[in-house]
């Protein structure tokens, strides 16, 4: 074999190694992104996507545009980098619509003239349509490479792979959000029907939900946990559907057997929802939201044995119960209700939840906190 042929083979081998190395790196990146995208919301997927793209390719601007089928227009979903107001408010020109219809990316390099709707100079522009399995998601736009005035084939191919992967996860996340909205709508409709049976409980669920979420945010719960807490709060009194109306609407003090009947509603509620096994956190919250932190509640759970959602809900529920009129008593002043909750920290309520509650109530109601120390 001649030396020239050997050199050629060496060159081919090195090129193959470089190509395999590049392919391996791309597959590793896509695998990493698929793990990151799993379980994220649409907003979070877009954030991860833009962060990854701008770290891989040094560009001044990266934008995700969603396609709205109803209005047949683009919506600015996320952006990173320079972006002027006219881009957000102005009408996007035909370039974007044409790019969306093409099976391949639109690449414009070494641009000398102004391109609408940008008010800043655009030197290089890349538009990649991305889809899910069954629906068009929108466009990825990247502009102005800092180290060159053109996009290379390897970069374009990589961004195509990322948008294809993201498109599937975004489609699934959108479907999940739609199902979540439907579920919440159905729950709210059911709760309204339940509360309509008693004038004394109207609005109670919505207020408890508001208070619970305010406490949860101050305890730095994740968005996923806050959504679960929202469902817990909306459904916490579902067990009262089995409580006779004559007890719920009784004027005057309840008898002991009537209190026992009402106290059964957390267990009844959790039993009603027991088939919803994918919402085990919600079921447990509803079952235990009247347990006492010191372990003297109906089912005897103590401290952190009680699920966190239930501990938060217990405070929110008690606050609304005390500050609302009931058939057997008038509402407490807010200050008295707050003092009562603070006094029972470590007894009826989780002290950490009470601390978050006190922080929220001081801001929401502009009142001075009780002087008594919250004990753990």
C-alpha cells in the first residue's frame, strides 16, 4: 500500500472519529435534555431550552414563538438576549409565516439590510419550526452570532434536534395543563354545588385555597407542590357531602353526636377520592387536615407524621372558620383569630406553618403580630 493511500486512510479515520465523537456528544446532550424536560411545565421547558441554546451557540438573541391556531398568529413565549418592544407589539412579517411552513430551517447570513420587525441590526438569522407529534408548536428564532455572521451546518442540525425533542415534551406539557385546567374547573363546579347547600359555607373553599397558597409560597413550595396544595384546598371539605344539611345549617350550638358527624368528613372525603391513586398526596392531605400537631387528633398522627399539605391546610381552614360567621356564633376579629392560631402553635398547628402564616397575615391585613412567641 502506497504512503499516499495510508495517509488518505488515516485522514478518513480521523474524520470518522470526529464525526462519531460529535454524534456521541449530541446524543448525550439530547439524553440529558430529555431527563431535564421530563415533568417540567411549558414555561420551564422553554427556559431550559433557551439556556441550553445560548450556552451552546454564542448568540445575542434567542426567542421561542408559539403559534396560536385560533388567531392564526404568533405569540412571544420566551426570549433571551436583546429584544425591543416593537418585536413584542409589532405585527410579524411574512418571513415568520413562510418559515413555519417549510420543512427545513430558514437561514439568512451576512445580512446588510434591515429586517422587519427588528429595530436593531440583524447580521445572521436562523428560524426553525418545531412540532410535537400531532400539533405545530411554533418557531425557534436565533439571531446574531457573536463570533461569526453565519450558522454552520452542525449548529443548525443540533438546534433542530433540540427543537424536535422540546416540541414533544411541550406538546405533552400543554396537554397536561389542559387536563389540569379541566380537572380544576370540574372541582370548582362541584365545590360550588356543595357549598350551595349551606349559606354559611359559601366562599369558604375559595378563601381557604387563597390562604393555603399564600402560606405555601412563603414556605418556598415548588410550583408542582403548590398545584397539589390547590387541589387539596379545593377538595378538603368534599366529605361534608355526607353530612346531613340539618347539621350543617343548624342554628345554635351543635350536640356532641352532631360534632362527631361533622368530624368524620376528612375520612369520608379521602374515601370518596380513594380511586384517584395518582393523587395520593391530595387524598392524604384531605384525610389528615384536622389532625393536631401534638398527636391528640382523631387519627392520632403527630408532628411531621401529618403530611405537610395537611398541616398548611389546617391553619388556613382554622383561620377562615374563625373569621367567618357560623350558625352558632359570630365571626372573630382577625386579630383574635391570629392570636388564637399563634397560641396553638406546637399544639394544634405546626410551628413552621404558623410562622409562615403570621408573616403572610401581617402583610395581608396590615396588623401587628401577637407578642407571644411561637414555640416549636
